[in-house]
C-alpha cells in the first residue's frame, strides 16, 4: 500500500462543487499526490482526468497511485500555465487548482521549503535553474526589497533586505535554517502571529516558482480557450493568490464591459463568461483545521463557465 504524504484540503467542499460532473474530463492542474482527483474518479465512473504537476516526485508517485485508473487518467510533468492550451479540444467539464506547496515539499528536508532545512532550494520543479539560493545570495538589494515588499507584504522590507545583504557579504546564506534565524522566527503581522521568517520564505518561494505569474497565466488560458459548461475551482493559500482569483472571477462575471463613464451600454451586454458559484470564498471547517492545521489558510472559489448565454 502506498503511503500518501499529503492530506487533500477541503475535500468535501471540492466534491460538492463538482457534484454535477458525470462524464467528460476533469483537469487537475496541481495533481500532487492525487487526493482530490482520486476521490472524484472513485465516485464518478465515467469521469476522465488529466493531471499535471511541476514536481517530478509528485508525478512519479501519482502514476503509481492511479495505476487502477490508468484507462481514465493522463498524468503530465508540466506547469499548469500550459495545460489548458494542450487539452482544450477535449470536453473539459471541470478544472481544479489546489495551488501551493504539498506536505512532502514542506516536510522533506532537502527540498529547502522548511525553516530547518539544510538547503536553500524551494524549487517545485527541481529541473529549473533558479533556486532560493540564487534569489537570496545573488539578487541585487533592490530586487530583494521588491519581492519582500510585494510577495511577503513585509512592512520592514528594506531592513530585512539589508540584513540579508550584510550577512551574505561575509559569507553566503547557505541554508534555510540560517535564513530563518537571521530574519527572525517570531513576530506579529496584521494581528496574527506570523513570523518574519514565514513571510520571507513566502516571498522567496513565490519568486522562485513564479507562483503569481503561473496563476495569472492559467486563468488567462482558461479565459482565452473555447471551454464551456465547465466548473473552475481554485484553492489558494495566501491573500495575494486569493485576490487574483477573486478579481478574475469578478471580471469574468461582468456582462457589460463599457467604460464606467459611458452614458449607455454599447458593448452588447453579453460578455460574461458565466457566473460565480461561491459568492464568498469557502474556508475549511474548524474540525478540518484541527485535524489538518495546514488547511487553515486555504480559500476556495469556484466559477461556472457557460459562454454566450449571459445577457
Ligand atoms: C497543495 S499541493 C496539491 C495537492 C493535491 N491536490 C493532493 O490532494 O495531493 C500543490 C501542488 O501543486 C504543484 N504546483 C504548484 N504550482 C504549480 C504549477 N504552476 N504548475 C504545476 N504544478 C504546480 C506543486 O508542485 C504541488 O505538488
């Protein structure tokens, strides 16, 4: 029996969102260890799935896990920004993206995501060149400031960038543990006890993996495709991602795209891509957070794409 190293978050909510799916293809953009898709394929005997992940380790694991479903599943080592373009000719009825980091990535010391890791890596795809080591040790100070400010939302971004630059002038910051100790593992942010290290690691990880650009490109690829009659469900883990999803879904639901100053509608008032399913983002229940504390910051938003009928 395979030991699955990741607990899927908000599984009940995902099953509810996709309850109407019968046949067609589900695209799981972040297959990981397969938790969500395994549950959906087990319940829905005519559903097919395409799963992709940029983490080779996850892909290899899932190929074994999905052996019994091999006639219904295609698994790819790929960034999700290019998955829709490749498969949009198929009848895609569901798109799931559970973005973020898997438990295995966080827990495996050599992947360099955790505070006590003896590496400074954080690449989801270990074949790519840019790693956390390059970002922390080679980025110019102003670039470090930019990522700490924009991706870490750190008020003290200048001070922390200087701390890192002073340290690396003496010797390179070789591992995650040194970085976490340097910037501080304790502190508060927005009234919550989030340490500077948490936010610095978030910022570096987002930069290394182009996380926000990947999400934006995925959403653009869905928007520009011909896919219709399809439920899109995105689970995000921090406010920067959630903001992108929320604003994109809002713009997709807009029927009239005339400029605000227009006196009357001249666009035809038929531009909506469909409708928002979750008026407010869904969050995990207290029971789930207790059982799986890593689910605590997750937010789920869903959208139903139905082109050409919303006036
Ligand atoms: C939270 S885990 C997904 C877990 C999965 N739903 C499960 O139940 O096992 C997120 C996964 O997304 C992958 N990932 C993140 N960004 C990606 C991207 N841009 N393209 C492809 N995979 C990505 C990560 O490598 C990781 O395995």
